[in-house]
C-alpha cells in the first residue's frame, strides 16, 4: 500500500479533455455509418385515448422512405426496470402526449419528416389524470387499467395509480408528538424539470447477417440497454452489442432505453443502419425528466430544538409509466429523514401514474425535492424556536457511529465540519447584512450507489497500461478518477493509462454511470487488478534482480529492489515474449450495508452506502419590486471522503450547483391539460453562464472504509441542497417563504403581496 | 479434464460464416468513416536510381487534393523486423520499381490519381542487380551501400547483398560422402509468387486531438503494425490503436505494415480520415510476395537407400529490403534437412538483396521451395537405386523419439502413418497406370509457430461467453477452433461464444495470425482462462448447492453436483450482482524446445515447435503434345495432432493444395530488367475453381503434448508438398523431371524435346 500518493489526490488533466476541448471527440450524435438512414418517431397527439385507426400507407409511398414500423413490427412485450408496463409502441391505448406510436426510416431527414406528417392516427379520448391530486382521488381514472397484470419487482407496494409506496417506520411517531413541545406541518411542491444535457439522446443501429445488432448509443448504462433491448427485440443479450462512443451529458436522463430500440427495429426492417436523434421538443415532451412532487412534512421538536418525530409523505408524479419512479420514491424517504437524529419516523414515498411523459432519474433522484422540504422546514422551526438555523442543525445532525434512519451504522461522518466551514465561508454570523439581503444554509446526505464493476488491465510493452471497463464516461471525469487509482497502484502516470470503455462485448460488466459510483467502484476494481499485476510483476522482477519479492517496491514505473531496478515496460515486454503478457482482471462490488429490515417496506434503497455529507450556503439579495434574486456568493462544503482529483470534484460541485439553481429559480416543464406549453429552450428557462454565480468549493475529507483511498461518491450531492439553501436565504432576506419550486420572481412578488395583505 | 469431447473435434459451423457467406461482413477494404479522403501512393518508376528531383507542387494545386507527403513529412527512420533497412519513402536512392516515393490524399479517387500523374520525379540510374547470380557475383553492385550501418538483429550473418546466412551443421558431411555409395547433386529454382488474397491491402487512419491515431487495417498482426507505426510515426505505441475489422485472406502477405503508415501520415497532414487500398497492379509489383529461390542440393546415400550426408544451399531473392527474408532463410534449412534421419548435414539459407519488390512471407515460408528440392531429389535417388520412392522414404523418415536436425527430440511423429495412408489412398501399388499417367508422393514436416497469446474471458448473465483475443481471424477458422476449445472447457456450445478480436487497445497481446499458431496458442490461453473460471464457478456453486467443490463437474451449461445443479447463466448473473462478474484472463506461450545451439548459426528458427508431419500424393496425366497436366486425384494425409474442427481442417488442406498447385504449375511474377511484365490477374495465372482438383483429406491424429487436446498447427502445412508431389508424378508419368517452378506446360514440352534430342 502506498503511503504518500502521487497520482490520486492530484488535479491532473482529464483523459477525455483534449477531444472535448477541441471538438474532435465523437459522440453518439456524431456517429455515422455508410448508407445510414435517418429515423424519426411518430408520437401520440393525445394524452389519454384509444387509438382507433393508424394508417401508415401514405408514409410508405413517400420517396426515400425505407421503413415504417408500428406495434405490429415489435414483439408484444412490456418492458421496465421495476414494473414492466411500457410497450414499445402504443397499439391500443395511448397514455401521454408524445408516446411513440410508430417510427419511420428514410434516406433523408426531410423524407422522414414528410413520412411522419403522412401517418394518419385517429384517437378516441379517455378520461385523463393530469396531476397528483386527481390521480390519487378516490375513483380516479386509472392510467393502467390492467396494472395488476404487469410483472413487477416483488417488493413494490402497488395500488391503482400508485406504482409503489415505499415506507420507513422507526419508533412511534405518536410518542414523538407527545414528547414534542412544538409540531410543525408544511406542504411543499416541486416542478417537473429536464436534465438539460447538451447532446440529445441518439443511437445508431446496424444488424449483421448472423442476427447480431450493434447499437452505438449515448446511454449511461450500456449493459442495461443491452438487456432491455433483448426483451424488446426478443433475442439473446449476447446478440446485442452496445457501444458508447461518447456522451454529451446524461445526469440520469440517459439511464433507460431512449431511441435505441426504435433504431434497432427500423434497421432490422430496412436492412440498413439507422440513426435516430431526438429534437429539443421531443426532449421536453417525451424524455425522462425529474418528477414533480408534492411533499407533506410534519415534525415535532422540543423547546430546545431536539427533533422528536417526523412524519413525511412525498408523492412523485411519475407520468405514464413507472420508470425509475418506484426506486426514486424509496430513496426519497431516506432524504426526508434528513441527516438528523430523529427517534421516531414515519416516512412514505409514493410513485404515482399520471398521463404525462414518463419521468426518470435526474442527478440525486428525489434529493433536491425532499431536501427542499426538510431543510426549508428546519429553518422555519429554528425561527419559531428562536434558535439560529445553523445551531439547530448542529444540535440534531448525525455523528460518527450514529444510526441512520434504517439502522445502518454511520461512519466517516464529516457533516459538522461541512456545516461549520460552509457557515464560516459565507460569513454566517451576519445573516442579514442589508435590507433585502440574506444568507441561507442547508445540509444533507447522499448515497454512493453500489453495483458491481469489472475491469481488464494490461501493461503494454511500452510501459503504458490499457484499462478495459464497461463503465461510461458521461462527462464527470469519473473514469479519469478510476484511471488515477490504477496509475497510483501501478506506480505509473495518469497519461500512461489508456481507457477503453463501454462496449458490452469487449469490456466487462459494469453497473453503469449512475449514482455517483463510477470512480468509486471502477477505481476499486482497478485496485484489485493492480494487486494481481503487482504480484506478477514482483514475481518476475524477483527472478531478474535475484532478490526476494518482499524486498521489492513499485516506484516511478519500475519495480525497485535493494540494489537494482527493472522497468514495467521491460517486465511487460518480457512477459509478452514469454507468456501472454502482463494482464489481469479485477472486480468489485460494494459490500452490503447492514440495516434493520423491519423498518422498511416497498423499499428499493434501504441503506445509503458510503454516504457523503454536505452543507451549502448562499448570500443573496432579492429585489422586492421585481422579485429578482441576485446571488452574491455560493459555498459548498462537501465531504468527499478523499478527493481523487480536486479540480474535477470542483467541476462537479459547480455543475451540480448550476443545475440546482436552475431547478430552484426558473426551470419547469409546464403542462396544461397534458400538453407541454414550453417545449423549447426559449420558454424552458435553464440558467445560462451569466446566470450562474461563482461557487466556492470546500472539499472536506473524512475517508470512508470502502472507496478507493477513502473516496465517496461525488457527482450527485451538489445537486441536492441548492433549492433549500436559496429558499432559506430568500426567507432571511425578505421574510417570506416560498414552498413551491421553482421560486420564480413571480412567486416571490406574489408572496410579498400576500404578506402585505 | 474432460474425457469425452463434445465441442472440440466436431465439424461445427464457423462463427464468422454467416457474415462471409452473405456478404455482410465488414472488411478493412469496406470500412469507411465520414469525411474520409482517398489516399494513393506515388511509386518509383526506376529499379535502382538516384532520385534527383521530386516536384509535388502541381499535385497540390489539383482541386480536391488535401495532402501530398514525401520523405520530408515522415520521420527519418528505417524500419524492418530483422534489419532496419526500409525508409517510409525513398528520398535519395530508389531500390525497386514500385518503391513508395510520395503519397497523396484527395476527396475523390479521380483527384488522387490526377495528383499522382502531376508529381514529377527525375531519376539518375544506378547499376542494378536483378537476380541472385548478379547479386552474389564478386564485386556486384550493392543494393544497400551502407548496409553495415543498419540496425539488425544480432544473430544475423550479413555481408554485402546477403542480409542473412543461416546455417545448420551436424556431424561431418565429408565423412558422410565417404560413407555414401552414391552422391546426387541437383539445382532447383522456384519463382516469385503472390499470396493471391482476395482483399487487397487496405487501411483507414484517423487521428484525434489527443494525438492518438486509430488505424483500421486488414493486417494479420495488429500488434506488430502498432509497434512498426510507432517507429515510423515516432510516437508511443500506446498512441496507436490498430483494429482489424476483417481480413479477406492474408497467407503471410499481410504480416507487415503495408499501407497503414501512409494512411496515418496522410490523415495527420490533412486532418481528415484517410483510406488507402492497393490496386491489383500494386499488389503484383509492390507487395510482399514469396521469394524466388535457387537451391543446390547434394545428398549421399548407401546402396540400400540410407542417407549418409546432405549439403544444401538455398538462396532467397528477397528484393530491395530484408523483410522476412533472414527468418525465411533460417526456416528453409530445417526443411532442407527433410523429415529424415541424416547423420551429417551442412545446410545454408541465404537471403539476398536485389532490386525487386521486397519479398515477405507466404504460407509456410520457404516450405514449398525447399521441399520441392528435397522431395524431387528423393525420387531421383529412389529411381537411381531402384528402390520404390515410398520405400526409400520409409527407410529414412524420422520416428518417435528421434532427433531433429538441430537436436530437438521429436514426439508425436505421425509421418509413417501419413505416408502409408496417402499411398494407399492414391493406389500407390500401381504408380504408372497408363502411358502419360503417373503418381507422385512427397512428405515433409512443418513447425507450429510459438509466440504468446493472452485472452480475456467473461461469462455473461445469459450464459454466453465473451472471448477477447488480440488474434486475427484471417479466414482460416482458427478463432472458431480457439472458441471451440473455450466452449469445451466451459461446457457450453460454440454458438454461446462471442469473439471480440484484434484491437490493440481492448484485447490482450497476441503474436498474431501467422505460423499456424492461432487455434493452438489462443486455444491454450482459453484453457488457462477456463481453468480459472471453473475454479470461480465451482466455488460459488459449492456454496449454493451445499457440497464441496470436489463433488462438482461442468456439464451442459451447468455446474452439476451429486444432487442439484446450477446454470452458468445463474452463476454469472449472481456474480455480476455480487462482485463484478465471472471474468478471467488466460495466457499462453509455447514452452521452449530444447536444441543443440552449437549446430546453428545466424538462425532465427532453430527448432520446429510441436511439428506436424504430412504426406501428399497425386495421380495425374500429362499431355505430351501440349504439356498440359490433368490431375485425377490429390490426397493429403496430415498429422494434425488432434482435429479441433475436421471440416475446417479439410478446408485448410484444400486451400493449401489449391495455392500449392498454382505455385507448382502456373504462377510466377515475371520480371524483366526490374519491371514486372504480368502485373495483372489475366497474365499472372492463379488457378480458378475449375483448375483445382478434388482433394481427399486424411486427418491423422498423433496428439502433441502442448497444443489444446493435442492439436498442432494446421494452416500452413498443406502448402508445402504440392510442388514436389506433382513434379514426382510428372516424372513418373512421362519420364522427364522439371526442376524449376512453375512447371508450366511450356517447360514440360521443352523437357520432352530436350530428352528427345
């Protein structure tokens, strides 16, 4: 084991930087094959209706059109991770405006668009449910009449439009209410928002004569796309090669099959490679955005600010299909618990079907919504009890050795340090420095997703190292982090590592780029492979140097003995000459986290593995006339365990805050009667570079026991706290609290007028 | 160890068959990238000259031309495996007609060809050497004036135009002559011939902004092309990714960098992907054909046909650069020894520079030429001594436990069985069944080339298996053979194996598709990986089934215990869920073959590893008027050790015989004054389907100790014996012996007239 690190912990240039900076990197959207056709998807114009007629004959006659496919061309299957409820194409009932009904492939985009226009669909409307209230109302129309017949993960608690109810029950909230001096109850709502990745979803599919299809996709989860395509195409996964050339941002929005299945079906029908790339309108009407939510939160406290009980319900408007909703509802309950000691908990997460686009995962799924409620309410409680909000948090936060809400034992808890350093950096002592100006703070915790990772590693005869991983670089720098671990463990430089990634045929399985896990899990798999390689290198070097293996060390690209040394390049060359080369494999899975199974129900994420802790603080001004919010300073203190690459962690923090501020202040997919009103980037308001403040990142390191060098997941957490942090600062600045995201200027002005009345 | 085989030994359908049969397989020549330019090479019009002027300015002005490169654009390096004597482009001296002098890239083929025509080169002729006699004459002009300054493999014996002299000396030939009753001396010549692969050499190169170049090539040796390109481009090998999409035949002609370096240099200069594909004319004037040879052979025998001594010299006309000549000259001495017990040997192989295209390797390099001499002379001796040729061979052949010429101990020697079965199948007892009709027999031995192979293997959760190998499927079916080994060892079907091959970044090192080694070496690497996987599968299954690992066996895609069983799919799924997946790596290198180092000099192949033994026999008629040869039946009996896939071994035998008959009867690259006279497939006469007789394959199995299941190399041997077999049959048929290849109708008629005089 290295005691002083040389590569990890350094802010080295990302391995994917040159291509991305110069524009030469190939993304799935750039990928092209000779003879490739252009595919387009024909989508439902109705939110809930019976499809009574579908005539594609005119489309087929348009010059250049090579294939038109409908449900008749696809296997009669429903797919889905938690609930198998989604057909490839709607054939009978359409369930949201934008649902795929048919697809076309043509030699030009123009011909494909003309074909879409020539498809005739006739609908017979059905009673829709457009929001949580109507979906949950007694006797509400069902989005899926036959929901009981769908195959689903057994643990789910389903009923009608509820496709899962996850629950955590700890102690007895009634006793908690009795012990409380004050009880606070609030309702919060949050909007549906899009991940805003730069590159739209894109895929190219091409079949060969052996019945194998290769799909080049910008998915975050090539192995998941492979198995989903196997269901949809009704062929063995081993006949499906998914390759990810590059991903222009994912943020959870590219976890599920997007256009890959349509490309594959069109390619099969036409006998030609087919590429599909979504438009901006499709992204905002028929992708996998973050669920809007309704949150009811009731918390009991003693006079001195000790939490006695919490009851919470978070309802996710998950749209027409379950998607990741059932799991997200589970995670949400962990966030609702807060990073606090609360003896009595009754927390529920509901994933609810509505006739909207099927929502999915977005960087820390459920995190910003649930944390917005928890941390807004903490400030309300603090104000009501006359306790400083920072102080209230410090009295309640979890600490080393505490239990989490489901009974897991918490270690490497850097939360107090995060809170104190964020508060100090923002100048917490002066919370209201001027009229209309205020500071806010919020904190939280988040999981490092488990899942397994395998790698192949070989040392080349020039001393460089090839790393084969099934993981995907989605733009976070996580594979640079993993490569740093490998370089460190082998005593080489980061620039010596060549990464080959994300090919279901040539790389080992990886659970994929999700849940802040890539550098963590792939890094650990690299450690395992490096350990094997060290053994092989030392065995060979011991013979050459005439010393025992115990006397050897890896340093500066050499195996070093007491008197002589031999380079890795030479050892690899000799090994290649004399026995197949210096190759190894390594695997990793996060060990299970023990928790109390009796505390959970319908729960997909009953423990937070290697959790990270973080605190955000902001200093902002509100123009009381216009409602405009100006952020002066934003601070993030995040316990990353160990910073594998500080610069890229700062990048993740800055990016997470930028996205978080968009969700906090301006972003919302606006539906009216099942139709998106702002399906373009003019009306859907993402922050621009000018809208994002400078973010100060404070990296806190309480090394975990499992991650490489103690590292914890980094990518998602910065997205969790911005809504609450900003809401708290606005309340501090102008004395009104907005409980609905986004906190638009309009809502602020309305709230001020309300108070004035 | 499996006792009854289920997959190996079966004539299963090749894994690459569907793509090749339907035409959907992508070869390097098919490979295309968006924006790709067309590259062409400007070649010397002189065989030996000083290049006094090279003006490319007009070419650059042609519309569509994006790059013109000359020696000034390439690093000032000379490359080569044994002797570093070849520049990328000629800059001062040109050494053969066809040598690259410049290259162009343009948006169309037409523009590229126009650019070639617009390049002006002025030469000042130098005295050339066009054949072996003039190259070896005292005071001959030197093809390389500065040969002493070239870096070369130390063992080579170089002098002037001789770039290697390899030698085997055993006993004392003078004593051998003294013990002999008769001494026979002959000279033989053989022609320069082309490998005749269907797909011309082709490569596409594309650089990215990190300074990495990816080359899609139809090379047989991606790792060798990688390291050669590293020398030529003066960048690290790790910056060069060589991928082989598919190879339309190689036969040794695609062992060395062909057009890859030009494509890479043009792509760099133009900033665009560049593809180069050679024309038929380039193939026949500037590729790596088989060397023409001159062979002097002197053999002493006792009256009863026992060989007492042999002295042999084989001169290879290797062309303007050493290429594989030095090694081929070494191998030749092993073939000259014959598969015979000869106590005294003095054998030499010379590789000689001339001003012709640089010759290379062709299926069993040196084998057909040297065996033609050895086995022709054996028949002459037999006739002279009045001993049946089969009987003469049986009295002299090596047998189990004998020493080879350099002292290696021979095991698994199936030669007697091959001779007897070939003789029986051809009806040897009746050697001259009709006037003008005769039968011939010849035998030989050949090596299974060593070199190391590594593989990565993973079991997928659907029970299929991914095999990553750096080896190339060049059309022999060798990777099917290796996959059969893997399937056998893992208890799955061949159709369960997916092969990913030949990518210097994502696959482990492999010595490449050469020397009949692929199924042998990759198969053994697969055995190593499978052994690891079995351990992991058994360990996991033992826990699940509650039994000890000793009680388990692999059968029918399951690990089977005394009472229960669990599928590989389930074990892989669990392992993926619980620990990175069922992955393994395996390596193999053939162990060294002990030989007497004192017997060899300048020798690159001092022992034949896991040698194969074979006998060919033919029944043919000769039309004495026209000289036309009609083959009635051709028989091959080949000791393959163990037949991994009988059908594909038959395919190799049939293909090797077809190529062998072309070299025997019609093929010759005809040079006059350094210019190829027949640089097209009309005048260069390869056999067509109608010219090839039905071949009867007799598979003999004397299992070797090293190869998987005892397999030996299979691909090259069938190319060794056809010339001698046919020459012997012609002599039997019409009583004249032609000692010069090809044995054209014209030569037969001339020989008959000569005899008549």
